[in-house]
C-alpha cells in the first residue's frame, strides 16, 4: 500500500519555499525593529496549559485538541496555538522578574482537529508575537502597528482589512453575559444542542457558533462594545486614537468574538475578501488575566498570531511571480575530462557564493541545455573536450540568447549583478 499524509496535514513544497522564507524574514525584521526577541517553545504541553488558557468550553478545547496519554499517565496535548505555551514559558522562566516589559515572537506548527478545507488545516503554521507588562493602550496600538507594518512590507496590506473591537474586562463582561442570557433564553428551543448548553456555561460562545439557526438569532444579540465600562471604553478610544495618529486604518467590528476565552478588552482580526470562507489571516488581542490564571504574577499582555498558510495563499494570488528558485550559473559539459573540470568549476563558483547547477552523467548537449533553460540560470557554461583543450568555455547569456568564449580563468572569477 502506498503511504500517504494524514488528512488536514500538508507538505510545503520547494516551489513555495521562497515565499515562506520571504514572509518569515520580513516578520523577523519588523518584529526585531520593535524590540521583540524570538522564543522557541515545545510543540507539546500538559493538557491543562491549554484547557485553562483557551477555556474549557471553547471549540478548540472541547473538540479540536490532539490529546493523548503519555506512558506515565499524564495527559499531553499538541499545541493548538502558541500563546498558552509562551505564557507558560514566561512564568516558568521568571521573565517577569527580569524586566517590566517582555516582547517575544515565535513561529511553528499548530494542531487543531478541524474539518479541513481551503485555508483550514489540522496541522498549520503560525507566526505570533506577545507583549507582556504594559497595560497602556499605546502598547495595544504599538503591537497592531507592528503587525500592519509587516503587512505593508510584504506588499499585502492593500488586500487586507483590520477589524477592531473590545471584549471588556472582568468588571463589565459579567453584566454583558447576563444580557446575553436574557436575550437568548426566549430562543432556547431554536438553538443547537451545543448552544443550549452554552447558555449556562459560556453564553459568549453562542456568538461564535457556526450553525445557521444560531447565527441568525445571534445577529440581533446585544454587542459588547455598547456595554463597556468607563475604563474599557476609554482604553478602546485611546487604542483607536493611537492607530489613527500613525495612519493605520481599521474598521470597528462589534461582532468579533474570537474562539479563545482568554481575551480582555482589545481584540482584532485581519481579514481578506480574496480567500473565501477562511478569511482571517491574523488575529489577536489583549489578555490581562492569563498570566495570573496560569500561576504567575498579575501581568497584562497583548499579542497576535498570523496564519501562514492563508497568508501564502493570498500572496500567491496577489503576487504570482518572483518567488522561483534562483540559479545563476548552469554548467553543461560533454566528455569525461570536461565532466571532471566542470565539477571543479562548480565547486569554485559555489565557494564564491554563486548559485551553480551542474548536469550529472553524460547526457546530450541538447537535453542539458533544456535543463539549463528550465533552471532559470542567468548564464550557462558549455564545456566540451575542444573548449577544454583551448582553455576556454562558452558562456551563454540566457536572457539575451548570446554566446561568447571566455577563458576558464575568467569564468572562475565571473561576477553576477543581482
Ligand atoms: P486564532 O484566531 O485561533 O488565534 O488563530 C490565529 C490565526 O491562525 C487565524 O487568524 C488563522 O489565520 C490561523 N489559523 C487558525 N486556525 C487555522 C487552521 N485550522 N488552519 C489554518 N490556519 C489557521 C490564536 O491562535 C491566538 N493564539 C492569537 C493570539 C496571540 N492572541 C493573543 N496572542
């Protein structure tokens, strides 16, 4: 039987890898400009790290986690997101004691047992950033500005929309939850089984239900931003003002709910109309209670994660060209002696930092030139027994289809303008 990959898991193939590198490099550069350092955390944690952070009654924890029992009986889970693990690492390594402000970024594979479709996988990559310490609205705005600068630098911002809202805090949210219960109770019988249960456990989650019937009812439900307390309202106004002051445009979307329970106050999503149903390319928000919830000292925090696959899908549509493999020199050769010399020349060129491809074995010149053409090489060297005897090679400029003879010595010191 032929082996195959697990449903919802996918390979990132060489033809796409330049896009990944480009995006990863841009993220690294922008995040470091803002003072963030990379952290690498394990792909697995004790299950309670996620259950306590993301929320026991969220879809992620209830239905989507890859959880298994380890040999010693402990329950482990493959990370469905990065924030919980970063918070765990922040606490475990006492980072709060080293500096009042800690800025961390990370990247890697996340695992959620969702129904796979375009832009939604069971194994997917995120790049994320988390800022610990400040509570001030300028820290929310700075983090969002950094995310937006990343989208500008990857030339994708014009395909994206920043949506912003506030989910309030422990002061105003309980009152809002009561309002939701009052609103949904008359529709109790029309809600799905899950939402009927959520009415008692976590009414906010009803707003995130994917069932058509529940969505229709939820359309008229009261929204959090109209029920914020004075402090949350002021915080939200200040975040918007800071974003305005640096020209980051956004729309307020009071219907943002988020699929994770740890958020307080600012929440945001970056969406596109060009990818179909899975339209959120990045998302995040403030989570002032989480560090304490996981056993650390009370520490406000805010962060986001970018969905890499969705971003790459968008980039492939928006910028189709320019991410191919780069070959600078291709060496075609004919005859045993020329083959040996070609091997040496390739070694020399590569030592000088020139990307060089060489043909293997003894194929016809025609098929070698075909491969050279396909490789996208800037120059092709052609070396046969005759050229070898004369100490020269034929240098073909592939774009201009011109050919000239140069000495092997000159070939070795060839320079290529980038
Ligand atoms: P999230 O909204 O669950 O937030 O995920 C962030 C992004 O990851 C989404 O906007 C989407 O682009 C991508 N994503 C999520 N699930 C999938 C999937 N199944 N397949 C492909 N892409 C997916 C978080 O994960 C939070 N940890 C973000 C955060 C960081 N909040 C504060 N700090």
